[in-house]
């Protein structure tokens, strides 16, 4: 016997049943993400060393982030790393992907694998390898000496001026493969008819790129920027292994400050406030990138 139809309701299960299906996943999400974030917000309102009784300080830890020159510098360093982690790989990746897609290079699958390889290597391993490259007797100085540029050799990671750019170059090398593969995937889906129409209108290679290729991969660009900007803002292991925030505080970043203040200085409340602030910054930047991409697409 068929069930009587209830008029005025959409077909299928009631809405509350759908919520029950979502409940297990939401419970896991709440336990492993929402609760830790809420706990971090709570800790950020206290002056606590992790052992004794905490003292309520309200928003003082957040005020200190703005007032403390060292913490402001750490967030500034993270913004500088965005140039190396996001802008640099995007420009290089766009060029590489456009050339490879236009030229129809043989063995493209192998090239994608090679270019993506840094992404499957642990960042700690990458940091150890590049620390050796930047060492005073390392590969980079040896190469500069071999071509007669001895005056440019230096201890790159111990130089106040060049330490942060040196760390950023590692980020560029690490993220370029990911961006290139994402853009190649997007460009491979562009219909050839669009390029043919552009050529009939007299477009050259450069105009084709800006009129056809670039608008067609806006979605991939948004994804690439989101991933690389987040990677830049939450950089920790690369800085920890290569410089420990030094020399001085010239390469300190928010994630390293969270570790240093929590486990080095026993300032749990301050560390939690930095972590919460960094989380908000990452969310706002990611939301802004995706909103901008959606608006341009629409």
C-alpha cells in the first residue's frame, strides 16, 4: 500500500531528518575545530603561565598585539611572505602554464609530477635542505664564488636584510608547482574555439592570454591565491628550522610567536590571543579573495 501524499511539503524526507544525517559530521567538526577555537578565545582573555591560576585580563592580550612592536613586526613579516608565497608563484605559474598549454609539450604529465614534487615533501625536509643551500659554505655561495661574484656571498639566513627574503624564496619554490598544476588544469578545459575566434580578430599571443586565458582561469587563480596566502600566513616549520625567528626578530612570524610565547616564555594567554588574531586574519583574507573572485565571475 502506497504512502499517502502530504500536500504542501517537498518530496523526500522531512528537513529535520537531513539535519540528523549531518549531525555526526558536525559533531566531529565541533569537537576538533569549534571547541579548540572557543577554548583558545577563552585562554586569550587570561594572563596564564600554564601551571598556576590564571588572572583575568580581558582584552589586554589583544591590545598588546597592536602595542607591541615585535608582534606588529611579526604580522608585517607574514604580509611580506605573501608576496613570495602567493604573488610570485602566481606570476611564475601563469607564465609556465600558459607556455606549456600553448606549446602542447610532450610528456606534460611527467612535467606536472616533477613540478608538483615539492608539495609531497615534508616542509621540515625542505627547510633542512635549503638551510644547507644558504649556509656560508653552502651551494649558493659556492656557485656565486665560481662565477666571480664573491662580493655577494654571505650567511644568508644570518643577515638582517636578506634572511626574510631568503625564507620567502623557499616559499616561492615550494608553492610554484602547486599553482602551475592548478592553472594547467584550468587552461586545459578552455575550448579551442575561443582561441580560434581571438586569432580571427587579429589577436596575438599576448592578447590571447589577457583576453581568453586569464578570464577563463579566474576560479583556479582564486583557489591558488587562497591556498598560498593561507600557507604564507601560517608559516611555522620553515621559519623554525631555518632561522628560529632570527637574526633578532627579523624573520619572526605570528605562528612562530605563538610557539615561542607558549612554550618558551610560558605566556599562554598572549599566545592564544596571537593565534585567534591570526585565525581571524586568515578567514578575512580568504573570504575577501573568494568574494572578489565570485564578483568578477558574475
